[in-house]
């Protein structure tokens, strides 16, 4: 894959050459959204072109740039418009609406592409001397403002793009461990591992545009984390270059030698230093894969099934339960502009017959492993799901989901062109609180959107699914679609985000299950970790970065 | 169970009323050890009686004691000889040889028994005002000097015995979580949980004499950790009272809200504060239990079987592979003073026939769960073990081990009475390094014992087993028996410990897999964590305990 910057969108998701393919169903989609959101007409809201973007003056002097080029090479120190704008923001809704409007007050003054830990150490020296902020940049897919180019009182900002550090250094086949440079993209890593018969199995929605280091720095979780583990779990060790020197964590399994520094590195979001190499736990490449669906009449029934599957330790790769609104929305979305097929009509009739009702909840079950292991799991899951009233709907919905699992972020760009906002947020909680948190948060999202939206009747689409699960609880992933406030979309978004985040914390959820903190969740960190917890993390930061050069303004309030 | 202090040994292991039962085989044991260790006669080395123990002067003033009694109650502030000596040390070899010889330079000046977090907060205030060291004391079973009463420059030492904080506060049956006060002993916790149909499943060898808070503080691992997880894994949240306030960690499963503070608490060994309450992940009480053995002609073959079982994710509670020396020693030890039975003779002959050889390695496999799950695992394990040349030897060795699994520490006291030293140490490493580390460490132990022992021909007994295992590696647990140097046993032990610990770190092992750091492993922490890692941990400590009152001299160099 060619990750040259000019192949990638600078103010939208993914490949420049790729858009969400509506297969000519655009008009149907717009009509559907208009009717759902209660607006008469969707406006055209094109993005500002790159050449028209305002570009803040460069705070780096010529001699500083020359010095940087001496440390790296001429071509790996960029100060041109494209590189500076490309690296200004991540890919959150908040980021994209600002990029599309040309609403920028800060961009990196320089973008550097180091190729080794030694070069990174030299860069931290350079930044210390010149009091510059350093922004570690992997795939740039943060959706929480994790890579915003904020100087925060420093003399300028250098964004450090790590994607040239992308070699796989070692595969220890006996220990099922691989060590790679942290700037490697998901597909690059998997291609290398799979050639040897292994997989990391970490496939977040951002898989194609995120890096190993970013996954660990943000404590991410892939869609199949039930089997392959979230980043904090598959992460076995790292090298971290900080302004005060280099940290090499152990890679031995479990140790009682004091607190586990690996869990300080996982989730550090670049504020302690650059993750330059990481060791991760592998799995043999699965030889069997089985994704299939069940329908439940109630979200609670489906959640109970997931809980039971987890608590019985059934070997499962993914359990994804959409609530009734999401199930309905996705089925509507899929059928837009298509005549209802004989099969789908028959399915509806059948559902009615078996009593699942008009707004069922779909559970997608993903199994990966060997034919033997997936067969055993399939039997166990059928027993649990059907025992709880689940209706098996076969492999088609699973296949459909699997084939398009990386595509949804492209749709957001299409919606933004027509003044339709879409954002997601996620949390996790214990099983005994999942139903409560689901209800509270979806209501709060709807209430906040209505309160802060002056377009049409401001009616939102709010939906959720359980995306990751554990013996003791699960994550809830919310998606909401709303009429964008064209005058003040940032303020609209902020007001909604603030109220919903408050509701999450007040009701026993974590501020993020797998997106991270960045700038967007920073204000809720004290609520989550406590004053003392924040003091502990700040003390760690100060011990390795006394001048606060690393990714200022992220993670810590 | 009655945990009154007078029911427990103050200078040895466990219940006062219990000794290792040799069933009249003492003479055989002594003869066996004499011959193995190459010494003519085992000396009698009785312990100094409590009334003859030197007791350092109490550094607490009368008014301080009165003030403490005002904070708690009269009877929960102890300054008598028994309480002070009882709480002076843990239960390591190093501790016991000093206690038995009356070789004490420091003991706690007072022992307090708080009953609430509020009382603990008051105690930290008191200690801050009077500049006293606070030693968190759970079951007192540390084998790494984790609870030594060291003032380290402070004006005195208060040992804080937490065992009156022993209530189970909540069982969340839906989330399989329990919250309990941290001073609860293993049997108290399990009794409560099992009444409700659950288990934590954490059964370290110290189970009867260790507490929930201690397990987490030391990052311990139970013998069945393959199924139930080590402390760092089953630990879902805690309240920690520090000199700067109280920290409440979240209990939600997985979170991407920055570094996981729970992994700073796990392994903190009391240097950040007192763990007062902890939430842990439960399992339904197993309805089936199956422990059985296999023999292998080589340690490597057995280790490969464990690795394959782990990497195939077979549901197993315990995998314990003794090396040839340990297998031989245990079989000799069991048969001391017994005529070789017809059955055992037949077994030897059979082993010879199938080619396992004279010094096989025994693998004990423990399965827990339901009849269905243990049956499935039994089939999978038989396939893997027998495919690798393992000879099944049935359930008897497993049953034997299970029935006596908490008894071995009592034997140490008997050996100490006859001038025979016995100590253990443990580490973990990746699979690709397990064989190398096993060889290097056992050789180093033997070499160091020979070098530092002037008794008899100084020939040691050195043996090891794999005690805990993971997909990426395993722990190695070493036991060594040697003629105690009667003139300078502490120096002898220190010299051996130093050389072996160096060898562990130099050869890619962690300084501890589940015993912890305490004072004994502190000097190797910089080697393991790096200068920067230690700086990070010290920064955390300073942020919550700026005067260094909490457990001084432990964990951090």
C-alpha cells in the first residue's frame, strides 16, 4: 500500500481515491435523512480548498529549520503547506468540521520524519533547546484530538510523523511475540506477520490508517478484541524515547517486580515520550472464520447472552449487539433505494411469526480459529442464544458486516457535504450497569442535540451497540446523526459533547473504552481518575518530560 | 478460623499447633539429607525463645501512644513484646534465620489495628506529624522482606495490621465482581464467596496466611492462576489511602482513559499507601476438578507441552512441570522410610519399558470447571501430552499434590531445627528463553551454594518447576536445600541470593514472577525497570507520600 501523503485525504477519511459508495442511492439517502431529521432540505456545505486555507505564520526560524535538516535529512523536514495542514488535526468530527471550514488557529510549524530512536533522541534534545512542543503522529486517525498541533505556551510545534519507522524487527515463533517499529501501519504489520502464518488480530475500524504505536498509546481495541485482546492486553513491551532518556520495558510475561510500567506506556498518548518499538503477542493465523447473526426482541436479552458467553469463557472473536434503533437504522440504510426483496419480506413475516417484534436487536457473533474451535463455539453460542429467545438469521448479516467493516468513516465525509453531522462516543461499565448506562446516555444524547440544534425540528438519530465485552462488563458505542448547526457547528458539538460526557461519568461509565483521551476527554479525566490519580500521572510526566514538551494539552488536565 | 496472634507462630510458618507431619519418618529424612548434602551429622539448632529475644527500646513516647489510643481504641494499639516481635518480619528464609537467632536490630515500636479507611487516614496524619514510618501488614507472609519494620531515618515505626478490616462489602453477581476490605484472609474471603456459589480461585501456597490486599500489593499469583488469573488480572479496582488523600480507582472493564492506575496499585507493596478495599473478578464455583500427572523424559518436552496447551488456549487451571531433579527429590522424599511398594516397583519397570528413563519429569495438570469443560480439556491435553511422548500416570500424583499443597512451608521450620537451609526463588521469561534460564539459574544456585558454604562438602540440592504459564512464556520456581552456615547464615544467604539474582537479570528473567520485591529484590529493580522507570515510580511515590513514610526501604532502590 502506498501511504504517500498525497494519496490520503487531508481533510477527510482515508484514501483520496475512495469515497463511500452509495451505488447511486444518494437521493434516497438524502430523502431518508431529511425525513428522519425533520429538515426540509439538506444544504450543500463544501469544504474549503487547501489553497484557500489560512495558514498561521511559521514560528520556526530559518536557522532552526536548517539545524533540523542537519539532524535528519533535507527531505525529512517539511514546512510546506500540504504537510503542515495534513498533520494539523486527527479525524474526529470536531477536527473535520474545523478543517472543512478553514477554522484553524494552529498548525505544526514543521513536520519531521525520523527513521530511528537515535534521531528521535536528537529531536527531543533539539526541542528542549528551542522549547518546542513535539507531537507524536502515527496514522493520524485519532478521533479525540490526540494529535492537535498545540504549542500550549511553547515556542512552536514540531509534529513527528513516525510512519517511516515501519520495520518488523523480530518474530519469536516459540513465544508468539513480534517486535516492530511503532510507526508501522496495520496492513503493513499484518502482511508481514501473515506471511509467517501469524496475526496480531487487531482490526480497529481505523486499521488501514493507524499504527502499532498509536494503538498502544491510545489503549485501543480492535473489533475482534474478545479473541485477540485490546492493545493493553496484546502489548508485551516497548521502547520509549523521552526527553530525559530512553525507557526499555521488560517483555517477560507477568512479573511481580513492582507496578507494571507497560500499563503506564499503554494509554500514555505521547505525553511521556515516543513509543519507538513495541513487542506484541501473536496468534496463529485463523484457518476458520464464521460470522453470523441472531435477533433478539430486547436489548437486555441480547446483552445477557453476551454476558453468559463471556462468563462461560466461550472462545469468540467478536460479539456486537446493536440496540433496536441501530438495528432499524442499519436495515433501513441498507435497503434505501432497493425494492424489498422476496427474501427480506419473508424474513419480516417470519420474525413477526416468532414474536421478535417490529424493532428487534441484531447480535453479530464472530468466531475465528480452527474448524474445531469455531465449531465448538458455534454450538455453545447457539445453545446460549437460542435458549434466551434469539432467532438465528444465518451468516449473511455477518458476512455483510465483515465486508464493509472499514467503510463507515467514509460516509461521514459524504454527510458533512450536506450539512449532516455524525459523531460517535463510547464508554464501558460493569454488566450490572450496562442497561442503565445505555438508557441514560442515549436519552442524554437526544436531549442535548435537541437543546443545541436550531435546524429543522432538530430531531436526532441516536443508536448504540455493545462493541466489546468482558466477564465483568462491556463497552457501549453510540452513534448520533443530527442536523449540523451551520453557523456554529463547533459550539453545537462542544455543548452536546460536554453534557453527554458528564452523563457518562455521573452514571458509572469510563470516559473512553478505546478512543482515548486526547484534548476532547481531558476535562473528564479528573472525574475519572480523581485528583490524586491525576497528580500521580503528572508526576510521571514531569519525571520524564520536565519542560512539558511532549504532546502538550493532551491526556492530562 | 481463629487468627488470634497467639494461635500463629511468631518465628515460623503458620499455625502454632501445626508442624510438618513426617509420620515418624524423621530419622529417614535426616539420613537422606545427610547423604545428599554430604554432611556427617545434622546439628541441633533450636530457636531463641521469645522471652530471650533482645527488644530494641521503644521510640514512641507515652504521649504518642496515648494519642494513638485516642485515634483508635486502647486495645487496638499494641506495644507489648509479643505484638512487636510477631510483626517484625515476614516469613522468608532470611527472616526466619534472623528470628530464630535473635538477630534483630529493628522491630515496630507500635502495632495498630485500624478498622476503617477513616482510621487509616487519621493514622497517616499522625505519622506525618510525628514523622513515623508506616508498614502495611496483611497476613505477614511476605518472603521478600516486604514488611520489615524499617524506620529508614524516620523517628519510629508503626506496623499497621489490616486484618480487622475483613468484611466482604458487596457481591455483584451479574458482573461477577466482589468488593471486600483488603485485610481479609484467603479462607475468610473464599468461605464468604463460596456460600454464594462463587470463588476467586486465588490459592497461593500462602493462601491461609495472606490477605486480599497483600495479594494485590505484591502482584501475587495463585497455584491455579492459569484459570483464575494472577492478582494483577483478577484485580478490578481498589481504594487506596495515601498520606496525601484517598484514591478510588475505577472498576470498569478496560478503559482507554489514559494509563491504568490499577497497574500502579498492583505491585505497589505499600509504598504509595494502604489498599483498604479491593474489587475482584469472580468465577462460578467449579463443579468438577481433575488433577492428574504425565511423565516426560526431558524437561524441554514437558515445557513444550505446556506451551502448546497455552497457545491453543485450552481451559486449564494449573500446569506444573517439575524438572528431573525435583521429580526425583519429591519421589525420594515421599518414599523415605517406606518399603518400596509392589505398585511403585511396577511403575518403575513400566517407565523403563516405555523409555521415559531413570530421571523423568512430572507434569501435573489441574483442571477446574464443569464436567463438560474439564472433559474437553482432558481430551485436548491428553492429545498434546501423549503426542509429545508424555506417559499418563493417572490422578494419584495430582491428588497427592492437591492434598498437601499448603504444607511445604512447615517443613522449612523442621529443617531449620537441624541446620539445614532451604530457600526458593522464582522468575519468568519468554518461552524461547525458558530452557536457557532454567539451566543458567540452577547451575548458578549450585555454584553459589558451593562457593559460600563451608559445611560438609557443601553439596546442595537444587530443583525447579514451571509454576505458571502464559502464551508467551512461563515462570520458573527454584527450590534449594543446603547445609546452613551456622556462624554466618545471613551472609551465606546474602551471597547466594546476590549471585543468583544477578544471573537471573543478566539472562533475561524478571527478578520476581509472584513473590514481589520488598527489601530482598530492591537492588535489582534498577536493572529490571531502568533508571528512567525507577524515576517514574519514585515520582509517583513522591506525589502521594512526599515524606516517604509508607513502607520505607521496600520496592524502590
